C-alpha cells in the first residue's frame, strides 16, 4: 500500500505519463469535460467543495514538474481569493531555478484549449474535476522537465 504522495492511482498514473509540454487541467465542478476521448478525465468530487481545487493543485505539484500555468482572466476578476491562492502556490515553486511562467487568457480561450485541443507542441493529457463550486476555479499545469 502506498503511504505518501498522491494516493489516487489514476492521478498517479496520469502524472507518470506526462511529458514535456503536456497539459493537465484541474477544474471546478462546473467545467465541461473535454471532447477528445483520448484525454483522461478523473473526477474526484465527493460532495460540494470536496475536495477543493487548491488542495488538488497542491497535491499534484508535489509530484509534477511544471514550467507554466495557464489561468483565465475571469479567475482574478470573479474569484480573486482563488487567484490569490494559485499565485501563492506558484510563487513557491521553480522550474530548474526559474520562476514558473504564468499565462492569462480569456475564459473562452481557456475553455477552447481544454475542450478542443492545445497549442502547438502541447497536448492536453488529462483533467481532474474537483468538487469546487467557486466560479472560474480552473488552472492548466504545463509539464516541464526535471533535467
């Protein structure tokens, strides 16, 4: 039995499959599911606000090396407390000594990226849907490399 780190076997497997530039979205309960059946969707919602998106982000970042995060503009405007928590978490990590790149785009573009596909050189590998009921509490983590 695994005793530390991510205990959910599906999430652990998804993180192990991530390569450089691959994307993982951690989303609130209301975010639509990707249309591409190749995208792994893991729903960890238990009840309203269980688990919270920020808790899942923290757990994932214990195991996933990232170089960039992508947020919707609306997160800061409509759910500033979630935005602040994301910024606090991201400020504490580095990618090979460099700050994590933060990209902010309109929610419509964010949604399109998750539902339809990614930028060139980046692939949406998975989505973790939480029990979060806060609007625009979504983040895309872009995988980096550890070397």
